[in-house]
């Protein structure tokens, strides 16, 4: 019997523009809980100025207020997973953000109970669909989808992933000293300690039609530059993953 999907949706009361999107997620995944996001812009966060300065020392780039808030919000979700569930369970708990969009609920329901045997942390969407799976680790599910161990450099984004309680505990220890954006998982994960998986094409993405609560809107040049960089790195990662 398939275990119902359990999800934690990170959303702030200040994100009223995303209420409809979160409502869709809640209708799709009945067993879901909303985790109140941490917004330094609207609430006091102790020592945030110090955390910003330390992030530059640790990573070479000073995080924005709300980027730190995103890390803290995901930590809050992990804390709830650890507190609410059996720490030794291999069940996966889905983490979604307020802008997350499930593309293929059927595949998600079919696979989330199966992947727990092989993976501790699984990305159902990453880097806007540009994740690369190592050729030697790739498993074909059907004529469209493949799963397997990703090239860690190709994993970026936190809009749709699942993990075990033990992995949530591990990530809490690894992010105790905030280093960079939560999206850059490679900076927080040791692949020797955590079994990582992903699916391509992605089954969870993000809507992208509401204003970002983290950064200022991009202009045409910035959008073009970002997309070009993604394409270039994706080509590189595709070649590298072929030989892995």
C-alpha cells in the first residue's frame, strides 16, 4: 500500500499574492502543513547583521536579509520534520515553497514511496529543469522520466525536494552556521554522508508569475544573461555527467 504524501509548505502571511498557489498545493496534497516563513524584512531576527557579515567571510558573498530568511525558513521546516516524526524512519517528507507548482502529481505519488530505499534526499525539481543525472546511475522509469544520482553542481533550488527525518537533522547541523543561499545545496551536503537523487524532467517547478519576495525584479538584460549562463553550465554538466 502506498503511503500518502506528507508535505510541509513554507509560506508567509505577508505573501498574500500566493494564497491561491498554496491553496492548489493543499488540494493536491491533503496531508500537508504550512510552515510560517521567516521574513527579516517584517520581523526581528537576532544577530542578522552579524550573520550577513559572516556569510561573506564563509562564502565570499554577503547574503541579503531575505536570503537568510529563506535558509531559516527551511531550517524551521526541518525542525518540524525532526520533531513530528520518527527520526529513524526512511519515509520522505516533501518540502515545498509558496511558489511551488506540481507538474505531474501522478509520478510524484508513484515514486515518493519507492525512492526512500535508495535516497535520503531527493530533488523533484532543480535548477528550472536543468539537473543532470550521472549516466552510470541513471534509471529509466518510462519513455519520459529518469531518476538517479545527480551531478551535485547541477542541483540548485529548493522549491521541491523530499528528505528523511535523519537527513533533516543532518541539514540542521550543516546549516547551523549560515554560509550561502539554501539553493546552493552542494555547499551544505557531503555526498558521502547523504544519498542524493533527482528526476528529469522535473515534476515540481515554480509558478514564477508573482513578484519575488527575495530579490528585486530582473530587467531584460539580466534575464537574458541568467538564461545564457544556465544553458552554458547545463551543456558542461551534460558532458561531465555522461562520463560519470
